[in-house]
């Protein structure tokens, strides 16, 4: 995994929206993704290219269409490397404390 490419791809809200769209319904063609984004094909293609370069999206040709599929493996690797190690009992306790304090202010 190239973490820099994954983080770069995830840094843009349009690319995160593309991943959300593919998570909702995997295997969408470019035209359908463009409709949901409200952007030109060329712009969407550039964003998809960055997602493909980060291995977050894979494509499969079906006739004249090119279908886009989310690849969750790099996201899982980011989770394992950067998020999971912080999931400790301390964070749970801090979260509970935050909720209690916010509840007292209400």
C-alpha cells in the first residue's frame, strides 16, 4: 500500500463522495457517477484516476461500459496502521467523559 496516495485520494471531498456513491451501489459506470456528482465527465474521470492510482477503485469493462468498483483493502490497511492502534480503553473512557461533560452543559 502506498499510504501517501491513499491519503491524497481521501483528502478531496469529491473523491470521498465518489467512494460513498460506490459504497452505496458498487459497479457504476462513469455517466451514472457524473449524474450523482453534478460534474462533467472529464472532471469525474480525473478524480477516478487518482482513486485508481491509490488502488481504492478498480474498473471492469462490460461491453462499451467501464464499471467502477470500490476496493476496501487500502482503507482497511489505513485503518490497521493508523486508526486501530489508537482504539484503546483510554479513548473509550475519554469519549464517555466527553459525553458526560457535554450532558451536564445541556
